[in-house]
C-alpha cells in the first residue's frame, strides 16, 4: 500500500503533490552503501533522477558523491553540500561556460564523450592554469533489455567514444598537457532488471581496460555508470532494489588491477521507490463505447514517463474502501490537452468518485525533475514524511 496514508477526518492538502518517505530513502541509502562498501566501491548519485534539496541532503549525509550532467547540476550539488572533490561531470554536450565553471570549482573528474570535447577541456583548463582529471566515456556496444529511449551503450547511440577512435588519437591525447586521463566511464542504459546485462558490461570493460593498459594508459578509476532497475509493478514487494546482487555481479565479473577503484552512478534505484505522486480525481466518465475514464488533477506535467516511454506505474485509490466494487477496465488520465496524457490504459481499478485521492507509485526518480509548465501549470510541491515541504511557493493562487 501507498506510504501516504489517509486517516479518518484528515484534510488532504492541495493536490497534486509529490510525497517522499524519508525513512525508506534512508534505509535504501544504508543498504546501497553497505553493499558497495563490501568491495570498496564508491557511489556518485545521479542527480538527474531527483534534485530536491531534502533528498540531496540525505544522500550527501550518507556519504555519496554527485554525478552531474550539466553545469547547473554541478552548481546545485555544491549548494547542497557535496564537496567538489566528490563531483563528476558527464554529458554529451557540455558548453564552454559549464566546463569552465566546473574546472574553477575543482571537481573530481569530467566524463568525456568525444575527442573534440577533450580538446576543448584541454584548452579551457590551460587558459585557467589548471590540470583536470578525465575519464573517457567508452561506448561498449552492450544492448541491455530496456526501453530503447533509455538504453545508451550501443554502437549507434550518441553517447561515448569508440575505442577505435581513441586508438587513432592516442598520440594526440598524450600531448594534451592540461588533462590527465585517469579512468574509463561506461553507462549502458537505465531501468535494467537483468543482472546479466551488467555481467556482460563487466566482461567488455575487462577487454577495453586491458587494451588501454597495453597502450600505456594508467587507469586508476573505472566508472560503471548506473542503470539498476526497480520493480514498478510491485513497489511494496521490493521497496529496496537488489543492490547486493548488483554489486556482486561486478565483483564476480570485473578484473581489476591493484589500486584501481570502481565507481557507480546510481539514480533511479536510490530514489524511485521513496516517491509517490498524490492526485485527486476530478471527474469520472464513460464513453459511448463503454470505456471508463478517471480524470485526475495530476498529468504529464508532473509525471511524463507514461507518455514518453509508455512506462507503467502502479496506481492506487487511497480513498476507495475495500468494499468498493471493481469498475472493470478503466483508464486513468490527466487534465492536459494531449491525447498521450494517460497514466494507465485499461487497468483493473476500483469504482472511483470525484474527490477520491489516488497515489501513483514509484515516482521518486524522473518524476518532479522532469516536470514541465505546459498548459501554464505551476510546479507541484513535494511533501516529506518528516513534515518538510518544498516548492509550495510555486503554487498559483487560483
Ligand atoms: N550515468 C549516466 C551517464 C546516465 O546517463 C544515467 C541516466 C545515469 C548514470 C543514472 O541512471 P539510473 O541509475 O537512474 O538508471 N528519464 C528516464 C531515465 C533516463 C536515464 C538517463 N541516464 C526515465 O524516466 O526512465
């Protein structure tokens, strides 16, 4: 059941809002850090999943670093207490201003995605009189079992450098005096539930790392990216993802050289299950064809995943008591003027009424952070289980 519980007589605040269970977040962080520590692995939290200050505070307190994909994320990480020495900066299109900013802040490393980018970083670092650490993001050509929009490590994807390309440029790289290539970075995709994909990645990393070593490049760090998936169908069955199995898979399959450290950039698996989107039923209707619709006050502006990736999130009616009969197949739709603004199509759902409160589960990752103002809607606030509220000032006074 939803972690947001309705008590008799309780007045539910203005909807929609995001709800976050801080206790579950802390337990998730505890499990992730304990399992990583078994092998001396380090985690940089992928801020793109959720950058709400309260969440960042908990993550930073748990000792994780930050994985950023824009200068704005780097700035946000620093503002929220992450030490620059624990920040990595990735992304296929870093602007000169973003690069300069990150160099000035003295971040731990850049994950570089092209030879041109290496040249730009080398030049900008030279101008600032600094030497910067760089990990090369190598495209390992691994095809994970996930949605094609969120798989990133195949040869045809826009991400990363192929090592054939590096071979040709190696002499040039050695001449770039303001950058120090100290590691490799990989990320094959997101929402990966089959651990064999990670075993396959580790196998490819072994080959690629051996190739670099044979060319005289000393690799102090190997960064395996993120991608561990969560159970969207049964968030209560597996509230904390299988970090033990995930890290064990790398431990069993990666071949390390002495002193080499392994880094991860987990996003979804850290924050997804802690979050829910709480929404109210505005209307119910049945079409001439007999299809039932429940129209909610949250839409694709608060959670775009179903519209963008056909993602399925579990939805519960928190008001409907057990005795409410099932309505039969029903679709849950938002208020936005787009036919794709549908959270779920033809699901079994209890009979619902105007005013009922629903929870859309597992929205802690890629929920609020991907929100938009389409139809001029304000940002929905976030409410935390410890009573903290964030972003309420965004609410329009209507
Ligand atoms: N590192 C890199 C280089 C990435 O591109 C990503 C995610 C991560 C780490 C974190 O991956 P995670 O552990 O969260 O799977 N908006 C999509 C997901 C996009 C993921 C983009 N990259 C969704 O809602 O499913």
